[in-house]
C-alpha cells in the first residue's frame, strides 16, 4: 500500500461548542447535547413550577386530565373533597399507567388500574388490592403525590420534593390575571404544536419581539411593541385602564431577579395600535369583557411564571402557553384559551375567532424555531450578539438558565 | 450576574433503579436500559432454545421461512434430503442477505444470492461462485449453520455453539403436545403483534392470570384458572381425560428448576368452565378433535419451553406463542395456530372462529403491556409486591432471568 | 434459589468486528458503528471535494440551491458578479437557517434571514441588521464561506479549510467530460434515492460490475464490461472515437494512487455492445450529440473525482452520481442528468427516455445495497474475498478509505 498521505487537507476550525459568551446566543452544545438535555430536565424542569392547565377543565369530583413530562405522567384530579391533586400515574403493584387517556372521569371517585384492578381513591389512597396476601400493607401503597397549587384557577405543579416558594408568583398573578377574572374563567379550546427544536429555542423565541415584524405580520399589525418608540401609546393605554379603576402593576422578579427561594415571575403591559380592542383578525372584540373590565383599554398583559409557562391576557380572552420538552430536539407547545365563565359559544363568541391570532402566530413560530434548530446544529454556527434592548428578555433567560443548571462557565 | 441561587428546590428522591428486591417486580433499569437489553440478548436469547415455528409450514424440499432476532436472520429450510436446517441468511462473499422475503421456495433446491449470484444448496454448501480466482476454496464458503431440532413438528433453534440439552423438553412435549397430535398438525394461520414494551414485560404478562379477570373478560368467561378455588373443576376435567385413556403428566422443570445443562420446560393443565369444549367465542368446538382425543375433556394444556416460547393446546386446536425482542422497548409476539392435519378450511373449520379467542386476548394484552412499560419508566415507579400465589410464575421468571444474566444482586 | 447454573450454553464465536483483512470486504464495525461513522464524516467527507451539482442549474445572479451534509447546509449561489460561491446557511445573529427551501432565487441579490430580517448579499456580506446597537460591527458578521471550484460546469465544494489540490482532477475532467461538452451542458432532471445502508456499501456497489449481470439485466444487455474478454470491443470503440479526431485519455490517480496533496481522480472508457449508441432502453440515441462528438462511437466514459462523486458520459447525455451519508445506515444517492445545452425537451429529447436506464439501475441498486447492509450487521457475517479482478476498484476504495480514516490496522 502506498505510503504517501493523500488526505492532507485540514478540517475547518470549529468554535467552542460549550463555552457561553456574554451577550450572545448559547453555544451549540446547549441545543443538541443529550447530556445537557438530561441536565435541563433534572435541574430546570424537575425543580421549577409548571402551570399545567386551568381548574375549569375539571369541574366535578373525579374529573381529571394528565400531564406528561419526560418519562412522567401526572394525573391532575379533583377529589371528592373538591381539592385538586397531582397523583403520579404509576400503579404501586407492578407500575402500570392507571389512566390511559389524557382526560377523563374517575367513576365513583375511584381510579381502577386496568391491569390487575387495584383500586385507588381520587385522593390517591389504595382502597383495595384483590387477592393480595393477608400481610399486605394497603396503607403503604397509595399513589405517589407531588405538589400542586391553584392560583386564580391556574394549576401549578412541581416535581421537586422541597418546592420553590410561590408567594411572589401568587401576588403577581392575583394583581394581573386575577383582575382579568381568570380565577373564574373557563377553558374553551386547547391545541398542541410539536416543534422539532430544543425547548430553549422555543422559550427564547417566546421571550422577544425582535422577530415579530418579519415573522408575524398579523401580530405586528395589532400590537405596538415590535416597533421602537411606542411609549406614548403605552401611556395612553394605561390611562384608559386607570379610568376604569383598574390597576395592574408591572412586576419583574423573573430569571435571576427572582427572590431567594421563590419561583420567578414577571408582569408587563403593552398597548395595541389605536382602535384595536383585542388580539383578533380585525382587532374588534371577540368575546364578553372579563373580570373587572367594563371597557376595552387597548392593552395586553404578559405574565411569566417559572421557566416554561407564559400567559397573555386581553380584555376579552386569555391564553396559557406551556412548553414541554419531549426530547433533545422536540418540544411541545400547548396553548389553552380562556374566556369569561358566563360566555356561551355560538352566542357570545366564536372559537375560531377567539383563537385565530395565536393559531397563525404559533404556526409561524413553529417554522422559525425549527429552522433556528437546524442552523445552530452546524459546525459553522457561532453564537451571535443579541439585539439589545429588544432581545433583553431572551438574554436574561439564557443567563438564568446557565445559572440554574450550574454551567461551569456561567459567570 | 446575581449571586443568589434561585433554584434551591431539591429534586425528588428516586429509588434504586438497578437493585432487585425479592418478591417484587424488577427495578426500572431492566425495562429501559440499552446496556441491560444487550446483555439480555447475549445471555438469554442467544443461549437458549427458541421455537420458531412448525414443520408443516415447509412441507416440500426447498421450502423455507426466515426468523429474525436482533441483527440476525435465519433461513429455516427443508433440504433435498427432507431434513430441516437453520442456515444463516448471510452470503459468504460480501455479506448480503440471500433470502429477501420472509418465506419462499428454493427452486431446484438452490439458494442464489441476488447480489453476485453465488449459488448455495438448500443444505448450505456453496455450489458455485462465478468468476472467482482459481485458488478460491469453494468448500470453505458454505453458509453458516446453527442448531435446529424438531420435536413433535415444533422447530427449535439456538444460536449457542454448545447448546443446552433438550432431553427434558422433548419428554415434556411428547407427553403433552404429542398426545394432542401436534407432530402431524398443520399451520392454518399466523399473526404478529408489535408491542411497544420490553420483552420481559410481555413474558411476565404471559406467565400470570392475575390480570385475566380485569383484562380478559372473554378468556375468563371460558377458563377457570383466573379464579381461586377451582380444584374440583380441574379434578373433574382430569377424569374426563383419563376416561379416554389419555394421560398428560404435569411437569415443572421451568426457570431455576431446570435440570443442569438442560433447557427449561413446564406443563400444566387447567379446566374450562362446565360445558365449555374449547377456547372459542361460545365455548363450542371449532375444529375436528386432535391427536388421541376422542371427546372434549374441557381441559387446556399449557406448555413452556425456554424463556420465550409458550404453547396452548385445546382438544381441537393449538397455538404457539413466540416472543422476540426487537429493541429495548419493542417486542414482537408471533402466534401460530394449528389444527388436525386432515381438517379442511371451510368444511371442517373457520379460521376466524379458531383464532377468535387469542386475537381478542392478544389485542388486550398489547395494550396492558404497553401501559405497563410507560409506567415503569417513571422516576416514581417502585417495584411492587407480586400477588402470591397467582403471580408466582412471573416471580419465578424474573428470578430465573436475573440468575441467567448474572445480575450482581441476584441471590 | 437453586445454586446450579442452567445457562451453561456457550454463545457462538464471533469474528473480529474491527480488524480488516486484506483482499476481503470490510469488517462489520465499519458499516454499523456510530463512532466510525462520525470518523468517516470528519476524515473523508469533511476533508475531500464533493461535486454538488452543475452550474447550469443556477444561471442567473441570485439563483441558488442548497446542499446538505451531516448537520451542514450550504447555499450554492451565483453572485451579482456572476461568481458562484458556497455560503454556510447559518445566520450570524442567532444561527437560523436563512434559506429554508432546497432551491430558489435571492431577489435583488439579497438573502434575508426570515427570523429577524438580517440582510446578506448574494456574495455573503452582511448588508443590514436592523435595530442592532451602534457599536455592532456589520463587516465582521458576513456569512461563512467554504471553498468552491467550477470545473467544466461541475461545482465542487470542500469543507476543509486547507483544501486538497484539484490540478489533476481538472485535467482529468477537462480531457474527458470537457470533450463531451459538459462545460456548457444543461441539467434536465434530478432525482434522489434514500438508501437504508452505510455510505460505503453504496460506493462499493458503484465501483464494481461483478453484480451487473445478476442485478442489472438491462445494463448488461447494453454494456459489455460486466463480461470478461471484451478487449476487442473496446479497441473497436476507441477506433471509432479516434476517427472523429477525439482523444479521451484513461487516467488513474484514484484512491491510494492520488498525487500527494491532490484529490483523487480516475477516467476509463468501456464499449457498449455492437450497434448500441447510448444507455437507453433500445440502445438508440435519446438526445443530440454532445461536445466534440459528431457520431456515436458506442463508448461510455466513467470518471471519478473524490470519494463520493462519479460521472458517466454517453455521447448524447451524461449523469452525475453524488452519494451523501445521512446517518450510519442511511445514504442519499442524488443523480443529475445532463444534455446538450441547445437541446429542447419534447423536440430533441424525452426526459423519461434519457433517464430510463439509470432509474431502473438505481432502483435495483437500492435493493441490493440495503440487503447487503442487513447481512453485514449479523454476528455471523465474515468479511469475504473480493472477486478479482472484477471487484478490484471496490478493493481499492476500501484500502484508500482505511488509510484516510487512519484505521489502526490499515497496512
């Protein structure tokens, strides 16, 4: 065999795929590495609070829905005592899922495992295990339960044994979404989008409106915050709100500004363009006013709680955005739409009209997030500079994230 | 960047995912770990005997079918000498599969590799390799062959070079399935089910009837063994068998009771309910009596041989159950139905009626096994206690398994 | 628990899956190992030249198509200066893909990233980044560019920073495909085949005609080189070529015969059977003569350049074969058909007739390559002896490959 070496070409030089650079997007590894993904799950998703839905979806004792994260399935169920709990969907016999479907009703307040018919109560206790030996300890085999808290109808869970405090989150939500009447709102529609991208790219996109003008023409036609110099419009909107006797304070305890031991939260208000009442195709009202509102103030309220759940409130409807990692390059975005509890479909609102803006916006986001994922996987990707100030929330999210997962190079 | 740490929450406590606990279901790792799966393949599947089918499927010289396991494909072929062999489906030239289809016929008793047309005999020798150099050793390039044994028409193979003995298996099958005439039975139908679950969950389910009452109402309506205290029924059934001069001894050399150096086997008989003749929708006969039977005795005979093949014999039909791991969380269940070789479809039996019970039962098993897999993957799964005695065979299977794969903690 | 060991069976003996044996096909690991695959990408694909297509596909300034390899996407685009460049499809802001589609046109000579609307020129410079801070360095954020060279209309790229020389490749292509007029030919059809096989099995198949007779009856009916002893036919063909004043020298600097620091190349000519004009269903002309040809000489010219691109030229049409690894066991074969630039579809040629032979041939190759992959994955696969001399090019390819990736055992 010849001794010369034909392949003398030097491979390209690759930038460091791990070391974050301040003010720049994250290095590649954070978007493609299975090891970092696993760390994300354990340190971010498993330790923080997640809003999994709204209490109005399970009004009766025994009503439940399930929430899946990583390899977990949680049964969110209303007990016969009216209390909503989060029970792990894992039978204590040989581990089968107990609820196969994503929502349902526990007849008679009992959850019966389909495999061997062990019977649990809607509150999680083992009621009966047929044919077990006499010395079997029934009381020691109830379903495992994780923390669940209800704030203005929003159902928050955490897998952490010792949970972060929710005092600040509660105050922020009460003085914002509470004012919009979310505590008694009702769910009218839910929709899931499966994004072929790492969950952080989805959240980073959610955090900034630098992309609104190029990617979301409809959103930009309605909302002002994609453009610079709209302070006057915001002030005018705030006056219209105050004129109704409504006060919704801005709050920022998000990301690294979270209080020690507390979950992070954030609330800010933005104006829509002159004459726009709500986030709808023509800007006109699509449902009855909610909560304390007696008129449209042309404002939108954005609330964040924890790393993966976001809320947007218009005067006549609201939406919950929940991002759930499915694998290193797959993320589910689940959206829940809310209206006034007394509103009647067909008479007071049309579901297609209420959901229109965020359906077209989510469809566009899915594409840009997925193309972002494809690009950052390249050897030629170099973390680029954030456009400040408009991408500041994204920058803050990535800094918080690096701190939470204890990235060596986070400063 | 702020110096406080917002993520103080402690993650949940997880049970040991590897250490087995006596009398309990296996720890999580055994159902989800790719490393353990690979060990399963090498130590269980590659060292034990597997019944791949019945000789009646390949009656003529040159008839063959293939069996796939892991990355292997085996050609089960009847030679021109009438002998059935197991030839590896790998050409000795550059490794191509020789038989592309799952069954077929070697014309003229020759297997011709479609790639470069090397010609092998149905007995595995290389007959001709076109255009090879003069010094090429034809005799050294026959197809590799593995052990194959025929017992009452059942085709057993093993990938082991030094195979486990089959003396006990042979005796057990001869005195049970042989009595049912399986040696001359014929295959009338085959069906595969792809289960999204680790193979051990599928076998564990096959081993116990604790789940029969909740999961298999039809099976339970026909068979008695899902209920406690049916000894009288079994005794009555045995009398009916004996009255025909038939003796089918129970044998238990299964799992850790296997004789040294011998494959494991098991035979037990159970009664169906009063008046039930066979495993059919209405309990009435669906095919001519088989083997030595001259009347229906209301009994069912269960036979196991090795870790992944199981047999059930009714007086008028039989079924072979073969479990093949496909990946760590995928398993193929393949079922073969047999009737008396002289029976004629349409006249003597209706395939839909013969196969009905085990189709509905397998459909239900698929679902419960898959939901079991989903549950054991949870961080909150804890191995639970077996319901004894009704889950004793499952317990024995897991103990045997741990011993075979040399799990450190197997006692 | 019993103390005897039932699983005494010894597993089969496996041949070494890594150590190559001279004159034999590669060991299994080279076709199934993700680690070796990654090494293949870095040492073969990323260091060698790849012909990605033909310049006639992008005639106008701003015209582009993309080429994907591993995690990379390259924009092959004609600039406003007429020069074709290879720009990495990765935005310098946060890494998004800029071109979503596999081909298109940059309007006004500008590529606008759909995410945040950064504007790049078709030559790769950053023209504008909206809303960026005043100190942002626009000039430092152009698109990254890799080497691209045009040889007789063929577009070659390499990801290597220090590229292999193309002097020899250029001479070989100029004196062969150049004579066929490829420099001014035009693309009439492109087609992709996704093969479920390692890329090396696809290239090994491309290199030899031992399989032509059994696998490609149509090809063999037209071309002579699948049969031994056709030297007379080749000499007759060469005379017919020379009679037109055309000289196409054979050249062999391929595989380990490549000049130091130069990319590998090869050119050889073969005769078709008596009376056959071109590679078509009936052997008759399917398009106008190309380049210097004034009559059909009954010859076919085969050219190789680098490890994954191959060319075949008939007197009236040509084809480019490009193999791109997609994953360890997936490979894309992309074929581009060329004719004389002045030929008009419908009048001078019928696309179905021009493409017929290589469509049926590729379809057959897809199947045999995939069955080869299945077979080599078996524990019972043993590298077999090449049929020499007819498989000599395949042997040379594997030796070159082992040398290039620095396989320890390559001698």
